[in-house]
C-alpha cells in the first residue's frame, strides 16, 4: 500500500460473512420486504410500528453474540491504524462491525442502527433496545418521537461534503462489498476518477453495477479479498 490519501467505501457484502444480510442478493432483505414499506420517510409516517419492527429485528440480529467482525473488517482497521490520518473509511452499513474491529474513525453515511434520533429535539442517542411508537427520548423525555438513526430513500446521506472533499483529493479509492445500485455512493468511483489521479479498485463477490468504471477489480469473498489486498 504505497498510495497515500485513501478512501474506502464499504457495503453490506463486507458484513455478510459476519452473519448479516445483504439487500439485493437473492437471499437479501429486499427479496423479502419492499423498500416502500420499511425504508422511506413515507413508510414511517404511514406505519411507524412496522418500520420499528423491521429495525428491531435487525438490531437484535446485530446484537446476537454470534455476530462479530470478520477478517475483512479487521484488515481495514489495521490499515487505518498503520496509516493514521490517511485512510477515510466510509460505510453504507448501519452495523457497528467496523468499530468493533477497531477502526479508529469512520463515516456512517447511511446512519447507525444502534442510535435513535428524536424528531422533537433532534438529539441522537445510543439505542440498543426495541423501539416502539411509545419510546421516550432519553434527551428531552418526549414520547413517540423517536426513529432509528438511519438514512432512508429520499433522505440526504450524512457527511457528504467531507466525503466529496476526500474523493477529490484521494490517490486510491477502494469499493468493497457494494452492488453499486444506490446513489450517491454509487457515484463515488466516478468522483474519484474525476480527480485525474486516483487509482480505483473494486473488491466484491461478483462484478457490481459499476464495475466497468474501476481500473482494477478483484472478485471473491471479502474475508479473502480484503486482507489479501491490504496486506
Ligand atoms: C459480497 C459478499 C461477500 C455479497 N464478500 N461481497 C431514481 C429514482 C428515485 C430515486 C433515485 C433515483 N436515482 C437515484 C435516486 C436516489 C436514491 C437511489 O439511489 N435510488 C436507487 C435505488 C436508484 N438514493 C437516495 O435516496 C439516497 N439519498 C439521496 O440520494 O440523497 C440525495 C438527495 C436527497 C434528497 C434530495 C435531493 C438529493 C438515500 C439512500 C439511502 C439508502 N438506504 C438504505 C437503507 C437504509 C439503511 C438500512 O436499513 O440498512 O441503505 S438502502 C440499502 O442499500 C442500504 C444500503 O446501505 C444501500 C446499499 O446497499 P449495498 O451495501 O450495496 O448492498 P447490496 O445488497 O445492494 O450489495 C451487496 C454486494 O455485496 C453485492 O454486490 C454482493 O455481490 C456483494 N457480496 N456477499 C464480498 N461475502
């Protein structure tokens, strides 16, 4: 890894071998549920209990003792520790497996499953329990005002300015375990290429929607491809 200023984007594929579902694989979440029913602000306005149930189910799955960071999360954490300040890790995942692997810093552009946001006071709080339409905000005490701190379709992903600044300045962009279906993340490879010097690499189980935009592609399970690439 002689390149400096690295941006790494991860998606659901990196956590698959830790036991968490992807979205668009044949056994993925969107094969069982409709986006419009569980992952839009309109769905939450129409049926908040159903949306809470969906995230309660995924939160309890994430907190299952059998779910732990895998070799790919650990390799990225080591890379960040070895190159302090040079690696911006951006994840679309709402799980906390990068943190548990020891990543010192990362951007959760689609939010975090283990946090709640209050629609009354705007505070974001740690949240590990089941959430209901009656849950109380830990910060302001309002009831029925909590939602999971994730980014649904039609909402603005988090920390975009910081991400675009890093893409404009990076020498290496690596995309790991993402299908390239969801914007703006799907457009990051074009942003990186647009800076005129970034080498772009896709590490995925199979070619993503945007594989042809990458200069280098390596295919196989993340637990094999990521440690091999990083080390
Ligand atoms: C492995 C593996 C192994 C498996 N090893 N690899 C046209 C119409 C309408 C809207 C749009 C449109 N064009 C663009 C949009 C906007 C929309 C969008 O992109 N829609 C598309 C569907 C077209 N995007 C948005 O709305 C976003 N906001 C936005 O654009 O804001 C800008 C804006 C807003 C408002 C006004 C103006 C501008 C928000 C997107 C939010 C995404 N939210 C979700 C759910 C919430 C979080 C959650 O519940 O978890 O985020 S959707 C879901 O997809 C989740 C993921 O983060 C995201 C990406 O999925 P990911 O990670 O790529 O997973 P998969 O399953 O797709 O792929 C897994 C890959 O891993 C596969 O390739 C496998 O092969 C691979 N794999 N095993 C390695 N072992």
